[in-house]
């Protein structure tokens, strides 16, 4: 068993944003102190900053050579705290990006933090991320360039026994919000539970990561509708919860998403730097609380979305929760400012464009039409008397994906079709939405018919990997599988048309799945070809804490022009 480091290092190191010449390494420490990263005979140092009595550092490691790999260690107050003494894992390392190299990227979402023993595996299944980490440790070649976590890294509303023990040590569970999180201190403990397992901690220390929230990072169905917001705002606890959730998200997840250039213009990071330069050890809790409250009320005042180019690929990660328009006369998953930002990011002249959005852009066609119908009825399409019925349906059955925000869905469809048709630069081979949330995995492909010039257009795909560790009950799995394949253009379409919902701007079908395993996906590019693989953890030799991995599904996506040549040859 790996020894947990001395508590001078509470969490981390997490290897976050890495480019061709630099890397950002995040830690949480016990005290206000100085943190040093040592690698390749050099060292880089940063002072901690304080938030509500907790201490963090982001060490910028720069001046590295492109396409190189170097082991690193972390000192806290001059004492080596990482790697742990006697660790069975390989050294944590920084692998800088190599110009022009093909991309290998892992992605997934939805992971509960419970023990990795027989009971935990029986109820929650094997943690696919942990199984992936153990496999990486034994196979040190061809690791991914990064991993993208697409939401629900932590569950603030569905807490584990360990989390409830911590909450009950601070307050009465019979008082609101009960077993759910209440404040920043509880969020800190939740992240500690999520990121402390030795195998997962090692993976996060050596595999660069990009993150975005989904609803359970804050609360189930976060920002489903205006009625949902009004209901939450009427409680005694929501104000403190949303502020704590967004403030802790900035510290634990968002900070590491930012490139050095992004941080140079970030309002909070600039205050951190100003405090360090003046040797002022002020607590930034009030600053982050003010930011969180403002962003919740005025989403356009801050951006959680982020984008970057990696080799010949473009990665765009979208906030599909906080920046919504929820008015009956206009509903969109992205507000005008966020939509304009996405519009600017969607350009060609790359091999592949990946759009990370926690909520699937494409559900099965039938489920899509049902969600569009529920939105229309809740807005009054069947009359004022049935608006409440529509709202109840969409809240009860979680009809809150892109399909239930038709204005935004159609606007993004227009942008993506322009990109696929080469109207925003040379069309990429694929435009692929990467998503989670729905606790099943599948791949859909758009079919726009004969109007598309096959030789010059992109394949438009939806790839879902969910959950990493939080499987659906078997009864729900069966219903989901039936709905994904059997609800098509019949009943769902008739319902949608009865509510005057226009037909979708294109058609699509499921080409792989669904499956319901806890799993983690990896995609690899080979010029215009895209390969995707989903892997799950399996118990070997009766050892629940030492799972292996096996492939659940593999898929090769070739460019449309290659398909045309193949058909001609046949």
C-alpha cells in the first residue's frame, strides 16, 4: 500500500494545463508556505494563496523543450512531499506536447467517490478511472496527452457515508440542506475524498487534465428552468451553496484549465499575483465569493468555457450549465455572449474539432423530440393550463439536455454545419461532440443527405462516455436501451408536432451502443482518421482493489472522402 504523504501536502499534485514548453502543477497544502517543483535539474517555486483558511499553489513550470518527458518532485516548505515514500507507482512526469504529433485524449464523466472494496464495487461498480490508472502504471508507453473530465467530478447532492460523517461532525443533518453540501469547507472535504485514493492521485499527478462542471458538481438539474431557479432561491440554503460551489470550482477545477495567457487576464488570478508581490497573506475567500455570486446572477460577466489547439486538432470545452437563458420566450443552453464565443472558436483548417459539452448534444432521435415537446408544452404550446404539466414532466424525467433548449440547439447546428461544409476554413475530417451525464455510452452520427458535398464535408458525431463510476440501476438501463432504439419517428414526432416543434435541422442515428458499464474512453487521431475506444475495470483474481481493464467497444471513423473512394472501388 502506498504511504499517504505527510499532511503538509493535503491534495495533489495535479498536472493541469500542459503545452509545448510549459506545465501548471496545482497543490493544496496544510499551511501558508512555498511550493517548489523540481525536474531535470531545475526548479520552479510559487507561494500559496489562501481561500477561506485553505492554502493552494499553482506552480508554473516553463522553459521546457517540446516533445520531451521529465520526471518531477514537489517540495513543500523545503521538504520533499511528492512522490510518496515507497511508492509503487512510476515517477510523476511532465510530457510536453510535440508540434504536429497525433492526438491521444481520454474523456469521461460522472464519478462517485466511495471505497474500492467488495461492497463499493458491488453498489457502484469498479472505478474505471482507477483501473485506467493501474493499467497506465504497468504500461508506461503511449499514455494519453490529456484527459477531459466532462462533469460530475464530485457529487454535492448525493453524498457518501464518509462525506456525511464529516457533515454531521459540523452540523445537524436534520437541518437544511441535510446530507447535501452547505459551504466551502464541505466542498473542500468532498474534493479531498474524490482525489485522495493513491492510484487516482497518481494519475492526476502525471496526466494533464481539463475539467468542466455538470449539475451534480452543484445540484441535480442545475438551471433546468426558470421555475427550478425560483424554487432554489426560495430555500434558506441555496445562496450559500451556489457561492461555495462556484468558488470551490474556480480553485479546484477551473484554475488549472487556464493557459498562461488566460491567467494573465483573469481577474482573480491577478489579485493572487498582486497579493504575492506585496507579501500580503490576505484571504481571497471574499473575492471568490463575490465572483461566484456575480457569475450566478450575471453569467456573461465571466467565462468558464475554454478552448485550445493541440497539434492538428481543436478542443472546445463548453459551459452548458451556468450560462443559460431560461425565459419562456427564449431558452438556450448558451447565452448570447457564450454563443458568440463558441461561434468564434468553431473554425476549420484542422484535422478534427472536438466540442466538449457535459450534456449530450445528440440524444436518440425519439428522446430528442420528447425533450423538445416538453419544452414547448412548458412554454404554453398546449395552452396555459398545461404549462405546469410540461414543467413537471421535464423536471421528473430529467428532460434538460440540448434538445430541451431548441433555440440554442438550432443555432449551434447551423454553426457546425457551416464548419462541416468548409465555410469556416477547410472542413475538418470530423466534428465530434464529447459528452457525459446520461450514465450510458454511445456514438451517434448525423446524416444530412444528398445535399452535402461528400468530398469536402466533415462527419458530425456525438460520442458519450458516462459513467466513470456511477452506474444506472438495471431497470433504468433496460428502459434507456429500449428508448434509445425503439422510440423513433412515430409517437415522439407526433407529440412534438402537436406542440408545433419544427423538425430537427438534420437526422442522425446511433451507430454504436448504448452500453452501461463504468468506463473511460480514449480517442486517437491518425491524420483524418479517428479511433475511439471505451474500457472498463474488471476484477481479476478476486482482488477488488486491483482491477484490470478490458475493452468494451472500439470504433474507427474514416473521413467521408475515404468512404467514397472505398465505395467506388467496391
